[in-house]
């Protein structure tokens, strides 16, 4: 038996430590929105430079610790055949369909109880850590909070290089998180918080190009930010915008992977004359929101890129935007080469609850209403249902049974502030958040994390946004109070979480595991019928994919709010996950009230003790 050692590795500079304390990019501590205590409101006038950003900008952009000698150039052919690659985790969802399903079986239901850490990487950046690592030929790449990129040996945790970003000012909704990078063509691609894309040399971390701010973003660029991991496909880097909390018009767009030049752009609010354009009134679509929080799925055979679109703007108050407000709160399919709309299926018309669709879309095959197997797409939203549509047409096949509690007031429009408020669950912090689900073709189950959480809603009517005027006071048309209630009171529920196995052919829940804290982060399923996921109590868990029985847990000391992955190096299967907590939507308040750490900076790598080190 090989002795199991734990490597403790710290990559931290003074500039990085300063950077992680920054309240938001390029501005002093901002005012807070009613009911959004953790979400900064945009500052009026000239942005105030943040000393932490200036300090980070003065650090060396890239520091190489150990030269990478492995071949880390990933081709289009390798990406297209990622499902046949038993070793690497090349894409955000492992494969273009975003299934997060691994064919590995070395770690199984019989031996998973012996799983132990072989490396505990301390990144030196403690903040909201939501990234999926990627693994290419034994090298692990990960984006940390604040858009730092780090490369490690995927078996030992030995540091290879680290990249410190130079980030411009941008208004941020929900913290400094980055959900990961993309790796292809010898480059690592990062979508930064200031809505620029950076290409780094995959072997050295050297910056090769950065997208032109003026040429690749719409007007009012400070309203846009990127938090998603990019997708790479057919020579393109595909990225979607955040910023719907501000008067923006969301988009998905493609950059040339070699030059960073813009190829196409799809806007997430329908204009007059476009399909769905009649679901907006006047010019409301021009500032109608529609963020894209998560990495899209790709169907190369049919040339489809699929993703979910978030809430319209203004949030809560819908008076300035009468109509269904396409394509917000929808699963959308576009042409992979041109970015032109193919179809959309709206989950929440005229959203006034912030029930945006934030999680990644997953492509799979599923039964239609007649029992025929068809190409399908599925996504879970904040309402707490999984929506399953025909991937070729967008026709809805079914909506699943709810995987979280839904109140009698569910989907009731909020009342005016002057007349009171109404308790609703799930609220916008409930249901499925941005967390990637997983799908197993062995069980036909969609494994999704859920949040049971109630909030009080009311609205105040806003004056429609006028470009060039201060946005403070024109952002949020209402309030959500009392979120994350720890004890039952009035018409509310205690805070809790679920992990559910939802059958995509029936919409029924095959099993459900309940937790005391919300379930946010992500899931991976394996061919040995295991499901791995993390919890905010610090545990990384393994479940029986068929029964939901918990088989193993290891506590990492900080909230696990990121998706795990599994991969193989020299014949050994590993599981890796980040443990760093979450910054937005009240999660820090929950951890403080429980007396638990809010943030961490760890990436942990696990293996079986008789396999590690071989």
C-alpha cells in the first residue's frame, strides 16, 4: 500500500490578498439595494479606483513556478470526442452536452468510503469560489475569485503557473466569482468580470491577447460583466453577459479564438420585427436585461448552441415592460455558426419574482409525450422544476414535479409596498441556482441541487430608465425581505436544501436527499453509479446514483459551493473540488449566523489510498 501524503500548497502574493478583500471592481464600498444587501448598486458618476485592483495590476501578470512539459494543446477533434477521453476533463460540462457524466469506474460504491485527499491546494484567494476545474494531460486549470487563473499538477497539486488579471471597472451584481476557464488550441480562455476575454498560453500563462473593450461590447459597457466559464467550439470562444440587474440588454456572443475579434452576437431581449418582439412594449427591450450566467451546451451534429436566459429588467416591477418579455427566463437554441435564433421556450413569462433561469442547459435524449426517444434539452430554474424540451424545435416535452417546496402563494404577483408584502417560496434565492446539474445515461436521472427558502415580496413602481441619467434608484422595482429565515415564522419555511434525481422521461423524482443548508455548487455522475456533490457545511459527498444513499463524506472546513469533477492521471482516478464559499444572495449571513467560515481558498484532490502515488 502506498503511503498517502497530503501536499499543502500556497500560491499567494500581497497583491492577491488585497484583491480578494475588494468589495467590488473599481469602486468604493457601494450603497445597497433594498432586499439585496449583498448586491452592490452601481455608483453614479466617475468610478472611484479601488486600491486593491491597482495593487493587483502592479503585480507580475504571470509567474511560472514549474515549467509545463506536457502537451496541453487541445484540438477541435479532441473536444468533439471528449466523451471517449477516459483521462481528461476538457470542457466545463466534460462534454459539449454539459452532462457532467464520467465513464470512470475505478472509484465505485464498494470502495468510495476509502477516498482520501492527496493534495490540498491553497490558492491564496479566499472569496466566492464557484469554478469548475479543467484537466488536460495531467494539468489542472482553475479560475479563482477575482479572475486569477492557476495551473497545477492534477495528481500532486504542485503549482505550475499563476496569472494575475488587470480588470477594469464594471458594475457587479453578485460578487467576484468566476465559474471557470476554457482550454483549446494551446490557450486558456478567461471571461473576466469587466466583460473582456483574455487568452493565455496554456503552458506558461502568458497573456496572448485581450479582447478590445470598445469593439466587442455594446454601449454602456460598465453595465456588463462575465462570470461564466467560456465555451470553445469550432475556432470560437462563446461567452454570455451578466448585468440584468442594471438597465442592460443581454447577449451571447462569439469571439475568434486566435484574435479575440467579435464574430457574432445574439441579443437576449427580442427587438421589434424579431420572433418574440411583440412580447415587449415600446423600447423596453433596449434595457430589458436577460443575463446568461452559465456555460452553454453544444450539439455539433445539429449545429445548436443551447443556454438559459435570466430575468428581465427592471426586476420585480414589471409595469415598464408589459408583455411576456422574450427571451428572458427561457431555454434558448441558436445557430452555432451564425448566432441566429432557432427557437426558445419560456419558463416564466413576464417574470416579477426574479425567477431567472441561471443553471446550465444539458443535452440528452428523452422520451416525448408519445414515448418516442428524441433529442432533448433540460434545465432547472428557480421555481424548483426541471424543464425538458425538444432540442430541435424547442417544444416543451414536460415540466418535472417540484424538487423544492412551493407555497400556496407561489407565482402570486407581489403587492405594492404601500399595501404590504407577501411571503413566497421558493423565492429568487430558492429552487435551482446557477449550480450545474448532472445527467446519467445509465439511470436517465437529472441530478439537481435545490434550495428551500422564503422571502417577503412587494414592489414599487419605477420611472423607466433614461440613458445618461444616474441609475441609482432605477435598478430594482421592489424588495425582497426576510430571505434566508433560519426559523419558521408566519407563512415561511426553514432554510434547507435538496439533492434530487429527476427522471427526464417522466418528470418524476426517483429519489431525494434533504439537507439542513441550501444545496448550491454542482454535481458530477459516474459510470460506477456514483454522484458527487458538495455542501455548504464543508462536506464533499458521494451518493448511490440509483438509491440516493449517502456513501461517503469528507469535510473541507469551508463551504463547498463549486462543482466537483473526476479524471484520470496515469491510470489513477481522482476527484477534485473547490471549497471557498459563496458571496451573493445572503449566503455569508447564513454562515455567520451558524458560526461557520464564510470563505475559503482550497482546491482539494482525492484518490483511493492504494492508488495514489503510483
